[in-house]
């Protein structure tokens, strides 16, 4: 994901230097949206951990599967080459 962020930043700088302000602004907004999405994912993961910490041991085993699924989903979202829209 950081490679994508670097490429977007470089493209925004290039667009700005070539006096293509609308393109630069769009790229900067994309970077902000990705950052906001990542922050929200981290927030949701923390909330899930808090719920798991409140669970009793029986529920914890059941919720462990959910935790694994969410971890796989986060990994998929972070994988390069995935189009996130």
C-alpha cells in the first residue's frame, strides 16, 4: 500500500509542477481518502479487540474464527494490486 501512496504523492507533485492543479488536487484527495480508510480499519479492529476482551472463554473461541476472517480481510485490503473503490 505504501508503494501506491508514494506513486500517488509523486504524481500529485508532478501534476502540480506541470500546472495541472485539478489533477494534483484529485490525487491528494485520493491519498487523504486512503489514509482515512486505513484509520477507520484500525479503529474497527481496536473495537473488535475490545469486544473480544469482554467475552467469556467459550465466546472467545467462537469469536476467534471471526477475528481470523477479519484479519484475512484486512490482509486482502492491504494487498497490492487490489482495486479498492
